[in-house]
């Protein structure tokens, strides 16, 4: 019999084991980001920041939401954007394919970690972005993903593209977020370089 505290029929050791399973898979990402001066697999770092932000804005989130956040980009390097036509239709086809890929990959890994079928099914719903307009957990997942982007990737990304494109992306990102997400993003933005903060202010001013 498994030991540990139980939340809604889910033992905490299972959650820890599932995180470890997902992280071990993401550790295979050949792409690296520098964290505290050390190279770290990109999607492993991303997954950990997803968990950190979820813990910050939604403490006590359900096990399924915690697992979906950790698996948000599971194995993403294996399905690059360049595998699809480089036009708008190709972009959306790529995104839809990613949702299914992430859900299927996470489902397999979570099953191997001994996670019950009902939780795996719920994780799949979240990763496939089902009921995105009406699902509160889905909205929280969107908020977390947007915050991770702003914190970790926005500055470098925005300096590689012209201001008009970045402003358009910022506006689209803002529309995806809830009022609580907006508040967290504005607080986060205070720590950004001044020119990157000003770009956000321009995007929100119109």
C-alpha cells in the first residue's frame, strides 16, 4: 500500500514521481538555456518555471492542473515549427498537432508513473486546450504560460523582432489572460529592462 498524504484520492508520492518522470523526459532536450550561469535543457527549465508560477498564482491547484503545467511543453523540441508550412495555416496546424502530441506524450509517461486514468484524462483535456473559454483550470494554465513567456523569453524574443510585431504578440497574449493574470504580469513587468517595459506599455495603451 502506498504511503503519504492523500488529496482527492491522489497520493503526494505519486505526484513527485510523476514530476520526476516528466522532467527526465524533458532533460533530453538538446536545446539549452543559461540558468544561474549553467546550461540547462530548455524544456526542463520551462517546465520548472511553469510549476513555480502555478504555485505562486494558484496555490493548492488540483493534481491534474499541476501535472498539466509541468507537461505543457513536454518533448516540444521533437516537433519543430520548421516541419510545417511557414505560413499562417501551417502555424495553426503545428499548434494543433503540438497539443495532441503533448497530451499523448504526457499520458504515456504519467501512466508509466502509476497515475490513475481519470487524472491522466483530465491532464489530456488541459493540454489539448479543450473548453478553453469556459474551463477555469484551462484559464489558469494560459495565465501561467503567458507569465513564463514574459519572465523568461520575452526580452530576448522582442529584441530579435520589430516593435510592431512584438506589440501585436503582446496584445494577443494579454487577451488570453485573466484579470488575475494581468495583475501578475504587470507586477512581473516592473523587473524587465526599461525599454522592454515601455514596449508593453505601448501595447496596452492602444
